[in-house]
């Protein structure tokens, strides 16, 4: 067991990517521990279905769902402002939404979609919820990364694959960004009572990649025959969000509920600082 059943009564958790896969399982487990969940979803039908499941699991909690396209910085800022205005305290933020795309396409704001959703959404949402997280200290930020980062390298001269785009490589790089962001956010918030950690959930059988286009959905479907269940993949996420064992740990990368060493390029603090600076420019954040 990664963690025992804990009491999260009175705690508020904001989570993205909770309408399917490990996010759905994690949300339900945290609700079962007593947490009140605030979901951020894109698809209204799946969002309402997820909300019904949470209310069935914990009937007395005032769970709710807000809708936003997390590929768009303006949308992330909007939904973060709405949540921050309504939630004076946020005890847990889980950045979990992500995707992989076969073809390079830009958002309406001119960002490559993988980079926008898998990295920039984490960056902008965490920034937008900074005050309610600090107000709830001790609080936690949990970022879903991946062992896929091990084959990635940052290229600041071409951060968004304008040249020679490859969907798998773009995904791998975005997961490297998740770990570097985790390290830098942890460094910047040290001493403020908010821990920041990330995880590799394992290769999970889920909806992931089903809308990526091209041949990737077929490849992933075949590979998922050997994948673990969403229940298995959610264990480390729930552990980081709730376990007293990691209450004082920050800046770490976890797998199977244990601290793990990421690839060397994910421990480059100079790269983490520069990624922060580049992301802040793109998001017009001081």
C-alpha cells in the first residue's frame, strides 16, 4: 500500500484531468478521504459525469466542476481567477491534465498544443492559485510527469518544435518541463508552507492518446495491453496529495510512492530557471 486511508475532512483539492484515467481515480479516492474536489474539465458531458461519481462517493461534500480549455493561457488565467475568488484556501492542487498529438498545430494564442497543455497550463494555474495555496499552508502541489522525460532534451532555441516536429518527442519534452517546473516552483516557494512534488504514474491503460490523431492511437491501444490500471497509476498521485510521510518533502520526483532520481537533464537548475523565465514571458507573468 502506498498510503493508508487518511482523513482529509475540511480540505479542498483542485484537480485537472479528473474526468478519466488516473485523475478520475485520484479524485474519487481523495473524496473518499473527505476532501472537497474542485474539478477543471474541458468536456461538459464528462465533467458532469465525473461530478456525479464524486457526489455518489461522498454525498455530503460540495464538489464542483468548472470548465476551461487548458491549452489557452487566457482560459487558464480565467478559471484560476474564478477559483481564487471563490476559494480562500486550497490545500491541494493537482496538475494532471495532459495529451500527446501526432501533428504539430498551434493554439489560437500561437503555442504548440503539447507544450501549451502539458506544461504551460501547470505553470499558469499554479501561479493563479498561489494566494489560496499559501493561505492554506501547509498545502501541496502535485504535478503528473512521466518517465518519458528520460529521452528528452530542452532546446531553448526551438522550445516548441517549430522544426522537425515529432509527437512523441514533444510529449517527452513536456514531461521534462514538468519536472524542471516542479524543482523551480519548489525553490521559489521554499519556506512558504507549500510543498511541490511530481510523479511518474507508470504506463497506464486509459483514454490517453485516443484523440492524438494519426497512427498513435492504434500504437498506444496495442501497448496498453501491457499497461497497469488507472487504479495502480493513481496510487503515487494520491500518496503525494495526502500522505503525512511526504508532508515536509518538496521538489522531488516519485515513482511507486518512493522518491526516485530523474534523468540528469531533469536536475539542471539552470535549465529550470530559464524555463521559468521563458514560460513567464509567454504567459505575461511577472
